[in-house]
């Protein structure tokens, strides 16, 4: 945060710099980019495409004396084969070859000649040298700089004979600050508050206040989610949902707590390997579980595992190292000193998980995974605020409405005039399953379904329709204490709702997912009715695939209960002979045991939304009703009244939010398998063509980890945050600069290699990188 703060308390605007002509030629700045762009493909790191046993990316090869000639003879451009081949008129000899489509400009050839004439001095690529903190440059106007950054900017402006832009007006300043630090523009009141602040340090105080605001963490997290390829779905054609928001909350919390950036890196790459790792540290490792995942039929698990690990290599290298390491999966990197062997040694760090090549079916997170509560919920008073709001809303449900007497009269008239008007035809249950060890299902001879000892939380039923015209479905449940304790109820200590949720239909008993017919569209949700309903769990809840609350009759009910689903248009046995229902049952007391019957019906069922006990209470004069009867009728009315529809909706939303904050939720994490997979170099990157076995390690061209670091992801993470690491801090501060000013000091923020852009202000980039480390990675 301290490093980022420097970007805001410096100048209010930066003028664009124009490169000035340099008197001397610098190899890394002027020559390497020419060679990389035009020569490295055939004379670079990749041995598979190298010609003439010549490497122009290595000093020893380029400057070596050969049998009777030199490629580059320091001080003698006319005796250097490189210069001759660039200028020779014979197209068969000229380099680069005509068919390559590349050709050096006259200016580039002049630069190469000047470099050779000056002695052909060689230097390491700038990004592979540890950053150094230079002295602050002097500027023409000593009173202009506010902090160190201004010295570097001012020096560049001096070289290009430009002057600093004037400070932006206060309204522009405050708008920039809010957009950069919160992602949102300021309100009118916030702008006016800044304009009215006459303190000398008003600007800096506003910077501090915004950095301390919760919105700052959200703003920074948006940037990080892009780098971590965050998504709420798996990404392939069967784009099932996934739940990684717990990891996202961890990132927000880390930014708002100003977690040191080195710790931020270590916990995301290897939090699970830390001593006595906490749940939060395990959740942090979700960073490398955000890749695309597939469970499609026909895919090959072994191939998927290679793809997943390759994604982690590519992401880790680009985000923390600024290197395109993924280019070395199939062959040696053509431009940077990263061999294919380097790639697979890095790959080995991420190839030891207990993950599966086919997992995450139907939107369920894939292994490895864990459960945790929201870290944001544990560090805020939001839960208590929600409970207060819920109490107020639930009190509204308990308050008798003025409309109740009129509503009672209407129900009595309806009961007096409506007949059954319904023809029920049994739908024979052909198949049933219930994935629960403690329960079971049994199809009886008469086609009914028996649920025993809880019956499983999610039994699916395949039934055959025999009715030529069906206007809807009815499921009847007969609770039986012989098979389970209790009846249909709401809630228990484990939090299950004791409810029923209708989640799917299909066209046949053997239908594949692609053949399934979505009959949700045939159902009128507003016409779903039931024999009884808990005030907060009406029948319509059973038809909402986004809300697993479902329908619940509520209370201790030992008589048969039913729920009826009305179709928008009729179906028939000729066009839809089978239906498949997935019934999600609550645990414990929820629909826990007994017989189920499934019917289709034709005709109307308008009266079935009035439970039997309500009908009986309506026949009793209001002054003769017991307290329990008055409460039952009031609660039933509260669950039906249109004027309370919004209240019921708010209650459901708040309960869902409270569950998200305090409940245990699943999130994908990293781990290490008991028997980690071996890693082999893969011929051309093909999963089924393994070659040499390799162990985990970092590219040979980079500083090697100290011997005391473990050879696993934790060792990798700690290597990344070594004080003298040449890349990690540079890449980090460059991304901050890019976020604030729209373009990084290195424009190619994910490529600090030979093909990437050079920093426009290299001394400033190094100063910021050193400042980040020296500040304790603040």
C-alpha cells in the first residue's frame, strides 16, 4: 500500500516523454531488441530451429572466433560476418532470409555497426539483473518534486526538453483518486467535502482515507481477479457453475488488511504447505484453482491433468515473473533463455495435486476442496445487522393485517362453491435412487415409492405417464413413523430445511443430458399449490432452481401432504411418456420417511391451496378460536397476502445472505497427493508422449533457490520473494503503475522477456521495486 500511495501523492498529471537520441549504443537497450526480433528464431535459445550452430542470444557464441572468420569481431564491423550478411546484395546470402518476411531498417544496421565499432560490449537482459536503487536524479526546478517519483519523471522531461504539466484542478484530482482507489466516481457531497477542506495536506489525507476504505480492497481485487483468471463457471461447453467466492473474499480482506505482498504471494501459491496451515491459508491457494475445468464425456482425464498444470505454470510465470514460460511447453523458448526442460521442472511444482482429470460435474467444485466460512463475514458486523433486519421483517409477518377478515370471507365463499374438478391418474414409478448410506428407496408393487430412514437427501424418480392428456403433476407424501422419526418439518440443528425442491424433468427413462427436455417452461410457478405451506416456504419455492429452500408444509404433520404443479400447456403419454424428478429432501425431520405417490391429472385444482386445518378454522367464529388457531390462521394469511410479498422476498434474501456469511461453503484449494504424480518432459507437449523424468526446479537462467528451501510450492513461493529476486518486485510495481496510469512503465506487463517492451523509465522502475521490498513488501 505504501508503494501504491507514492503514485498518488506525487504529481497530479504526467506529461508524455519523447525519447531523446543517445550518444552511446547500449547492447541491452538498443541491440538485443533488434537481434531478438529478427534473428533469435533461427539463432536463439530453441535448438530445434537453430541454424549453423550459431546463437546470437549468447555472448560466447556470437563473439567467438571461428575457423577463418568472426560473426562479431569487436571493433571491426567490416570483418564481422553479421554486418556483411545484413548488407550483402545477394539475396541467397542476405540475412534475415527473404522468406522470413523480416528485414532490418537502415537505422538498425547503423546501430549494429556502431555497437561493433565501439567494442561489441555485452550485457545481461535488464529484467534478469537484480534491481538497484539509484540516487534521485536532479531536476531543473527543485521546488517542483513532491516525492521521489517526481525526480525521475522530471529528469526525463529535462532530457526531452519538456515541462511538467500544471497540477490538475481539485475536482479533477478528487475524481481521479476515487476512480483509481475505489473504482467508482465520487458523489457530489464527497467532491464538495474535498473542495471545502482547506488543510495543506487535504489531498494526502484523502489518499489515506480512501486507502483505508473497504472499497479499496474491492478495487484492487478486481485487478487481481483478472490476473488469476477468476470465473464463476468452469468455462467449457458444459459450463457448470463453480463457487470460488470464498477465495475472492480472502483477496479483498488481504488488501484491506494491507497484508505484506510477499505473504500475499506465499499464501496463494503454497498456503496449504505452511506449518499448521489455517483454513484461510488453504482458501488462499484457490489462486491456482481458477483455471478452466471440464467434465465432458469423451475427454481424457490424463490430458486434462496436463492442461490444468500447464495453466498454473503459465499463470504463475506471467503474474509473478512477467515471463511467457508457456511458450516452452512444446519446445525450447525461441526468444528467452527458458528450455523445455526448465518448463517441465517448473511444471513439476504444480503436478503433485490430488486432483482429478474429470471432476466438477453438474456445477460442483472439483477436488481438492475444503469448506470454510466467509472471511469478510467474520471481520464485519454485517451478520448482526442482518439479524436486526430479519427480526423487524418477521415481526411484520406476526402482525395481523387489516385485510384478514375480508380474506377469510373470500376463502369461505370459495370453499362453498368449488368442487373437486380433478381427475388423478397414477404415474408408475419405474426407477428410484437415493445417494445416502443411511437411507434407501424401494419401489412397491403398486408403483409407489417407499423412503426409509430419511430416504436419502436427493432421490431421483423416473415415472411413466399413462394419461393421454395431463394438465399437471401431483406428488403425495404419506409420512410413516415406522420408517423414520417425525414427519414433514422445517429446520433442525444441521440447518436442513425439511423441504422439497423439484429440479428437473427429462423426456425418457434413459435420456442423456443432451436429449433432456426442459419442462420448467411448461410450469406456471404462480399456480404451484400445496396442501400446506410454511409461511416462508410456499410451493412456488420448489420450482426455483436458483434457490434450494424449497417447499415445506412446516410443523409436526402426520397426515398425507401433497404438492401440485400446473402445466402451461398439457402433455401426453404419446409425446412425453416419461418424466424424471430430482427431489431434494431436507435432513432429519424433513420429509424423512414414508410412501410417495406420483400422479398426473387433468382438470382444475383451484381449491388445493387451502389446507384442511385452515378450512376447519374458517368454520369457527373468530371469537371462539383458540390462541393456537388464531396464530395458525394469521401465519397462513401472512404467507399468502400480496401486501407482504416483498417482505417474504426480503426475508428469503436476508436468510440466504446470513447463510453465506456464517455457513460452511465449499471452495477449491491446492494440496499435495499422498502419492504425487511423477513429472516427465512431454514430446511436443503431448500428454501421452512422456520422456525424461524431471524434478521440481526454476529456470537455469534465473538465480537458483537457496539450498535450505524445500523443493515444493512453498520453496518456489519463498524463492519468488527473495530480496534480490530480479523479477517479482519489478513485475508487481509495474502492474500498480499500469492500474493507475493506464500503461505500465513496461508496457508489456506480462512479458519482461526479450520480446517484451523495455521500461520507459528503468531507473524509476528499479527504485519502486527496491522501495517495495525495503518497505517490508508494503
